[in-house]
C-alpha cells in the first residue's frame, strides 16, 4: 500500500504539491480513487480524490485512525555527522525504519562536517516514515554545537537515561545493556569519527551521560548509532514479551 504525506490534511483536505505530482503524474490516480495518507503526527487517513490536480490534489476524508508507535519510551539520537553525508542519510533512513523520536546532528570539536542540508534530510525522513508504514514523523533538530546540545538538556531538565558511546579506555565504561533500563526514555550520544574531545567527555559526564561500549569491535559512527538504537528496541521488546 502506497502512503502519501499530508501534514495539514485535516485543515487543507489536500496533498502537498510534491505528493500531488507523484499521485497524479507518476501513479496516474484520478477522481474517485481511494488513497491513504499520514500526517506525521500519528494519524492515518483513508481518502477519496475529488480533484486530481498535480499541483494540489483535493481529498475527501473517509476515515481517520490513530496509529500509535510500536515502542513506548522516547528515544533521542544525538550524533556527529560524518564527512560522507551519504552515510548519514543511510542512518536516518534505517533509524526511522527501526523507530526513533528525535534526531540531533552535533558539531563537535573533532567533527569533519560542520553543516547539513536539512531540506534533503527531512525528505529522507518522510520517505522512510511512509515506506516503513509509520504515521509519526521523527523530530529532526538539524545541526547544533555540542555545547548548545548540553545546555538544552540542562535547560529542559531532561530526565532520560543518557548513554554516550565512547571509544577510549581512558574513562571507565559500561556495557550498554548494563546501563539502559527497559521502558525508560533514553538519549543516545554518538561522537565523530575522531571521538569526543576530553572537554566534551567531561561536559557529557557532568550532564549525566554514562560512557558505554557497544561490544568488542570499533564501529563507524553510523554503525554505532544504529547498533545502540537497535539494542534499545531489543531490550524493550524482551521486557514486553517476558
């Protein structure tokens, strides 16, 4: 089943221009056809096309169904993007497929990439949401400096379990499975390919982050992020099933 993204469907009763073009030009759908749309806020809609306009496809809503996330805790991923942006695009796609609530890109002291094109990345998030049959679009916060990120945590009095992937053995580390408690909100912190600077490690620990190891092999930034995210879901799934 093909899904369309229509964030304002309940007030506008239509598909955005890009989705309208795909619907009418590519799929050649017409008046009277039934389509399915999601608003990115957790709701799915069954609709009938009333005007198959490739600029703005008008709709009548037949039904509205809430589709709850298949995981309960809030999962935030804060990661320093790699120089090769293709690897970050792959990470975003897979993170959405697995299940994520909030994504933050970090500008760290040893980061090789200082900015990103948020429009393209948002399109990847929308595409992954639709492809994986979800109705909730993760919040993408764009790029923040490391200090801004830490300051935001303090300002918002974040109470999640905070886990920092850390490569160096200079600081005591724990296994991720011994840090995370099933059912709890979590913030995963993944550094750049050159790892965090000593100052960033110090700031993280003072902010409540627990340095953790993700096994016995060194992982690329995007692999470490996906490993940690998948592990959180597995731990929660085991709790539910047991």
